[in-house]
C-alpha cells in the first residue's frame, strides 16, 4: 500500500471515528420525556420542559380553590419555586405522552410532607387493574411508602421519612418489577405485570380524586427508561448539594453523556469527570474539590450492562482505528473510562 493511499485511509477513519463521537454526544440516551421543574412562581401552568405534558393547576384553567400554591425559592427544593398542596389541591393533565403498557420507565420527584395522611403524591394512568402508576404513603402497617397500580397496592417496607423535610422519591419499572426508592438509597421491589394506561397525569391526589396530599412537591420527571441504582442515587446527591442545585434536566445531561461513554461532560458550565470506582464505593456519589467535579455512575467493574461506545468491533473498523491511533492508542481509547480513578 502506497503512502497516499494510507493517508486517504487515515482521513476516512478519522471521519468515521469523529462522527461516532459526535453522534454519541448528542443522543439523549436516558430518555427524559417529561420534566416539570415548577419554577413559574405564578399562573395556572406548571410547564413540561422537554415534553408536551404541561400541567394545569386545579380543576380548570382559571383560579380555583383546588389550585396548589406557588412557593418562594426559599421554600422550594430546586429553582425559583415549588407547589404547596393542602389536602384538596392538584395538578392535572387529561391526556399525556408517557411510557405506557409494560414499557420501562422512571418517575421521580422531591416531596416535603406536611401532614402524614393516607395520600398520593401522584403519578399517571387510569384507575383500572394494573393501569395506574402512582406513589403515595399509607398507614396500612405503620407509615410506609405505597405504590398503587389501579387495583393493587404494593405497600413497601420503606418507612416514611419525617414530615417537614425534603426527600427524593423514585418509582422504576423494568417491564417486570416495580422498584420504589427513597433518597436514592432505600429500595423495595415487587414483581408486577403493569399495563399502564395513558389517561393523564395527576399530582397531589390519586387518579380518582381521593387520598389527597398535604405537602410540597418539586421537580417532577419521567424517563422512558429504567435508570440505574447509581443514577437514582445521583439525582438525590446532585439535588441535595446546595452548591449545585441540579434538577432532573441537569442530571439527565450527566447520565446521557455517561451512557454514551464520553470521558467528561460540561453541565451548567462545570466540567464533570466520571469514575467507575472510588468515592467510598458508592454508586451515584459525587465529589467536589475546588473546580473538579467527579461523579460515580459506574457500578464497579463496569458490569452495569451499559452499552459502550460503538466499539471498533469489526475487523475493518479495528484496522481503521489502529491506523489512526496506533494499536496502543486504540487500547488506551477503549479503556479510558474504566481506568479513571478520582485523585
Ligand atoms: Ca386553576
Ligand atoms: Ca422548582
């Protein structure tokens, strides 16, 4: 092979590899389909950023006794505002675009319970067998978190946290098992065949307008994918760090760039490095040293099942990569993330 031909091949390989990197960095790998940050502070709508599920306050688009109350930034968890529900208030959307049927999903929010009563923070779907996806609290056997699927209660073993404190709540479904998680740490699960309906979102109550909630809600989000344990823990960690004040959209940027296998991500002007080990062995943990931001989204030995970058898996692509990077460079490129450890 002559020199010109090798140069041409190198150019072609560079184009292929560059396009792989660019594609990987722009896809939203973790599928944040709805994010309602509740930052409006006034008005009749709590808007959905990435999706079309804007939520209406109360029973109509005008002022109602059922409208939840906008809160100040100081009384909110993230951003400029949150909403207060006083036992007869709700957010609603009649029809919505949400993960239905048996599809995988993650539903999360921050809640600050004022009064412990049998109630639902809310969710979506219809009140028929297996058609609902809603989370709340119950005193069935002591105060515990409960998931309602329409005609079936999954009364978890997770004790309700104290009132008048912000806590993070997550419901995940992988197509066969429901996982409920408090503060990204305490998880309980049960096998359940869901067939979730698509008849709207209700927050502050159950779908049938009973079991209304007393407390604050903030930063509601739905992903059309099953977030990992580390990602759910990371939502809590980044939200609880007052220096960051990251909401679900900020966290989703971190997850997306992690899952597409880049070395680092720029989120809100901060450069984040990913690690698969270290940080006390805690998936989802973060560490900040001056201007160095590190987050552990790996689960240890990279057995998380996360798909790696389009690997040069075919012989042809391997050969092209080797031409550009050299075989040593190629090995280094492939192993660049799993070997990175926090200083
Ligand atoms: Ca209203
Ligand atoms: Ca907010």
